[in-house]
C-alpha cells in the first residue's frame, strides 16, 4: 500500500483501470488532472486536494490554514549532559543508523529532566517544525480535562448533545463525553486515509468540519465496543469550542499549556478554513520535538509544572489508568495509548510520531519521522525504558 500514490488509489477505486493499457491510463489521468484543476479553481474540492497532496506528509503544516501559538517569554530548558547513556544497537544495527534507516527526523531520550540522547536526521534540527498528526488527540484530551477543572464542562458523563445539540436527531443523546474519549462512542466513521471519499480524508482535507460533524451517524450502541476513529476527537474539539464560547481551542491551548509550560518555539494548530475555522483536533498540531516532550513531562509529573498544578492529578490518573469497562480496551485510555498498561503511556501519530512516558523511570522519549519505517516502535520504547 505504501507504493500506491493518490492518483492510483482514486483510479483503482472508481474506474477499474487496466494498467496494461497505457493510452487509456494517460487519458484517464489527463481527465483527472483537468477535474483537479477545476476543483482548485472552484476553491472547495476535497478530492482535488487529496489527489494534489496525496497521502499525509510530514510537510502538511505548510498546506493548511492554521492558528498561531506563541513561544513563552520564559522558555523551559531541559538539562543537557555529555555523560548521558546512549543506546548502542537495535537488531545489531548501530542505534543512530537504525533510526535514520527507518525515516526518523528527530529522536530524544530525556531522563530526570536531562537529555540523554538527541539526534536529528535528513536536514532536520531542533528548530524544525513537525506535524503531530494524532498526537494532537492526547493534547485535546488534556484540554478537555482543563475545561472540566475550569467548570466549563461538568463531567465526562455528560451527553455530548449538551454541547452539540444538532446530533440529537441522530441518536447521539446516548453518547457521553467519556464514550468519545474512550473511542467507544459507536460512531460510523471510515478511518482510512487512502480512500479519498472516506471520513478521515473528508475531515483532513475538507473545509467544513462542523458540517461534516452534523452528518455523523451511529453504527453501534455507545459503550459496547472500542473502534479507533478520528471523528471522536473532532467531536471533542467541537465540544471544547462550544464550552469555551468566546475563545478558540488554540487560544485555550496557549493559555493552559503553551505559555505555562515554557514552550520555546512558536507553533500552530491547523484549521479547516480561514474564516471562522475549527481546529483539526484529531491531528495537526505543528511544533518542535523538545516542545512536544514538555507535554510528556507535564503528565509524567501528574499535571504539575514546577510547582504549578496545570491540570488536576485525578485527570492525569483517569487518562492513563487501566480500564476495560464499557467496551474499553487495555491499551487505550482517554486518547492516550498504553504499551504496558499501568506502567507507561504515550501519544501516537501516523507516520510514527510519538511522545512516550514512563513515570517510574522518569523517562520521556520523543520520536518524529517521515514514515514509521519497518520499526516496531512500541517494544523499542519499552526496551529502552528497561535500560535507563
């Protein structure tokens, strides 16, 4: 599948091409390019953007409208050391070469607030912006917790229709905020990014998320089954927007995290459209490796940042505990993945973006990449945790 580009995906799924007929393929491609050009001229063609941009890419932060985040006036700095423990090999391959061979652009190992290993690849460096992709889901979860702390949202047991009443007609009055956090809402959502007409592509490339949300249906009874779907996190984004009223989600992120956590660099959160846009809360937080690591540090310290309680410890605990009730699974809790439930947790995004946290080891690992590569990152992180 990795060798199939956006043109071929569209053509295979809609026209039934015979690849041996070169002239037919060229004719079809020409027509498709004409359609794409027309779509761009019209300014609102999801299919055109899918074909033009192809699959999700590490440079996607340059493609979409975004709201800015401003670096803190007092940036927090991790300590550095020349005596840090550096990994030797993975699968008998030198560690740095293994990372490079698997399309890594940034890799950090931080223990006791000290950078033990930091390496960048392929012309990327400390100041390079990398899209979070689904790591933004974990950040969205943090903001939901902040909104509950601030009294803007009552509890996770509220029906989401308290904030999105237009979904009552579709039976969503039985869907709670907790269901959405746990990915057990039962929504009918096609997560495929390869299908230009799928829900994930519609949310990613589309320009009216509120309209897309209003069309959402249920496929299953809420609270019965886990099904990973980015639509859940976008529902959380609209809940946040409605709860915040006069603030954008990005503004709230600036206020609750970006400034108090001492983020060193400006960043941004992609939105669906320029005017009155909604943040793509299921993805698309664009930042630097060390600033992503600070998100992990906040949760490693149970929501406390150098003496200031940014988010309640109870929310951090709820977000990272083992819970298999109401259709939940052991490795997922409140938009966080848990490789070893009860011991560690992480934010994860497509193309192999990770912020891994092991509180017992006071350890944070950040891996950002152009692709996941052939590496199995979960056991790599847990293996690294054992030697630190």
